[in-house]
C-alpha cells in the first residue's frame, strides 16, 4: 500500500521524509536553492531535488517505526510503560521477601527462639573445724573443714578442685542431687609475709575452683549459712584474728574466659607472749647486761662484752633459722642490727678504757667512761624506740 503526499514547504534544518529505492529516507540536510527567482525554491534531500508541491509516494509500512514519527514515539512510550511495570513488580517482590516472609515466620506456629545459655549457679560453703599446724618455713598448714555444695544440677566434689593444696582424706556426709556435704582433711599452702617477723601475721586461704568450666558455664556464690569458723578452732602458737569469704575470678591465659573462684580466708597472728619469751627476752637481757657493764672500769668488762656479743650472734642465728630465706629484711633483722651496734659501742668503749689504763692516762679513762655512760644508752634506747614505733605505723 502506498500513500501520496504533497511535498510540504520545509524549513531549513527540519526533518523531511523522502522515499528512496530501498525505503524511506529522512534527511535533515535540507538547503534552499534560490535562483534568480527568489520565490521559486527547490529543496535537496537524499540526493534528489524536489519542488514545492511535488508529490511524494512511499510505502505506508516504512513510516511506522521511523524515528521522529508518531508511530515510533508510541512504540517508545509502550516500552517505557512496560519497564516501569517490571520495576514495580520487582520492588513488590523485594518487599515480600524482606517483610512479609519474616513476619510470617513469627506467627503462632513458628518455633520459639532458643534462650541464651546461662551459667550454672553453685552455692559454696566452708565451715572450718580446726587448724592443726602452720609451718612458716615451708608455707604449709593443715586443716579440716566441712564443704557444702548446693546447685540445681547434680554437682559433686569431683567437678571442683582445691587450688592451694591437696586433700588428705574425705568423707561424704550428704549426697543428694541438689546438695552435697563433705568432711575434708587437707594440707594447704599459704604465702607468708615475714616483714614484721616475729610480730608477723598471715592469711590462711582455702581456694576452690571448677576443674574445667569457666564463668560462662559455672559461677560460685558464697553460702553464708554454711560458712564460718568454729569457736573452738585454734592454732598452737598463733591467734586467730577473723575470717572472710569472697568470690573472685582467675584467668590463666590472656584473653581467656576467667574461672570463678571461691576464696575463704582466715587471719592469724603470732602469739604475743610466745614472741616475747622466745625472741626478745634473751636479747633484752644481753642488752641490759652490756649497758650495765659501762659502770665497770675494770679489764673484765672487755671479756663480758665479748661474751654478750657472741651470745647475741648465736641467738640471732637460732631465731633466723626458723624462717625461710627471703629477699627483704625482717623486723628481727633491724632489731639485731641495733643490738649489734649497741654491743659494738660498749665493746669499743671497753677497749679504749683498757688501752688508756695501761698507758696510765687516767684523764682519758675518765672521759671515755663519762661519755660512754651518757651517749651509748641514750642512742641505743632512742633507736629501739624508733624501730618499735615503725612497727605500729
């Protein structure tokens, strides 16, 4: 089918459809050829010259999808509408996936989420019956106590361990799924602090910890109703000063989950009467005898002071042998240093008196004797006073 169209009067630069042997040709390269007659215009397009009003014949089908025609614009409009429809459908599907489907999973028939795991709570109680022996040199002590374990799960002593010692013997008193009671005899260790020796005081701990479970799986709580110290408990040579129970944690590797730890602590201090009689009475007698010898002007004074000095060394060696070697000076060490200093001053004054006596220089003998009596006791007593004052601070 063909259409006959009258050639319009185009403007220069406009689009005009021209037929060709193969179809319709669109040309924008229109130029106006003006001859001598300016009213007679010819137009050039697709290699042909047309006049105004010429008939143009071309196939109808060639106009449908040509750019710039109504048919092509209609085709593009339908394509855009289809693309928008596809985009809307895709957006709706995404909303269904993100909103509707998860909401459907939360309905009455959906399975409930698993609850977060909570650690097992274990109530621990320690009631100490007695302490048997405390070896300061080895840092060990013997004790027997009741251990009470209460939990909602079936826990036993095999799930725990005593971190600062070992169990000598154990008897099961109560064995129910929710509660276990044991009578335990154990040899435990302590970390003695001997800076104030022989006026030292120490803490005897009982440390209980799970064998394998961390705080994520097991947590201790102090059972106050089953924790305490028996009124008849004692430790020969020591005085019990009190008890304390706490729950702490312990990490053995960096960034590792810590282990829950129950610590039961019992304070002790050395018996005062025993300390005075065993340690200070002999040394005090030596100091008194040595200072009293300052009143003597005979040569036997020198021998007496030498004997006191040797006795002080032997007593110091005997007392120091009862404690382990430590990297710091104890109170006893400072006390004996002052004792040695006092004895040396008395001994030196005695030597000077003997020397001046042999030289028949009685003036010097009187001077040494007078200044020794005035200075040595005053200096010695003042230093001892300051040392005991530091002990109280």
